[in-house]
C-alpha cells in the first residue's frame, strides 16, 4: 500500500535563510574557501537553500553542506532547560562571487 506524504510547504527565500552566522570560524572559511555560513529553516532542503542564496545575494552557488545542530542543556538558577535545535548551512560560492555583510 502506498504511503501518503504530506504536501511540502513552499518557503520564500527570506524564510529559508534566517541569518548569516558571523563567527571567527565562519570568517576564516569565507576568506580562505569562499564559503559562507547561515542559520536556515529546519525544514529547508539543500536545493531550496541554494536557490534562496542565489536569489537574495545574486551569486552562483557551487555546493551546500548542512548540519542539524542539537540544542545544549542550560541551567537557570535551579531549573535545567535546553536551547533550541537549529540547522546550519555552509554555502560554497563560485570563485568570482563574494557576499559582503558589512
């Protein structure tokens, strides 16, 4: 029996890429390898991320790598909680293209 799948929600480019991650490691990767890191929607696929970055910044994307980052356990006073899980994307651009955030 065929399994029914839920219809995929179509996300706009600004809903796929939430914000760039500006860290020391991300800056190093962008300077050396022309790859940029972004926090993305957890349900976004690699092709959606590629299309969103190309549309938002008018660049050519070569490769997209993703990571699902688990939330960490944190304490506040006597209560234990945890931060939210999130998805990270590392987008490698064509050598002739650059993204300038600042």
